[in-house]
C-alpha cells in the first residue's frame, strides 16, 4: 500500500472511515515511514504516549530503527 503525504492531508478531521480503518491507515503510514509518529498519533486522536503504547501493544517498532539494522 502506498500512502503519501497528500493522502494523509486529504482526510478531514471529521471524516468517518471507521476506527479500524483509521488505525490501519495510521499504522501502515507509520510503518512505511510516510507518516511521522506525531502525524499518525494525531490521525488517531492520541497523545504521543498513547500512540507509543498502542504501537508497543501491537509489537510495532520504530521504522527508522529497523532501517538502521
């Protein structure tokens, strides 16, 4: 899936996609490195720490750390 900055910006904050779809979009964008941690957490309406816990619960690591290895 190709998620671009343009895709991220095309979603209005009040657009309804369903919670699971928004989670998928945010996670895939974050994994691909297209969305930053802040952008993905904002998309889900979470704080930095809430999104960090959300990632850890799903065993998702920082994509920049994975690219460095």
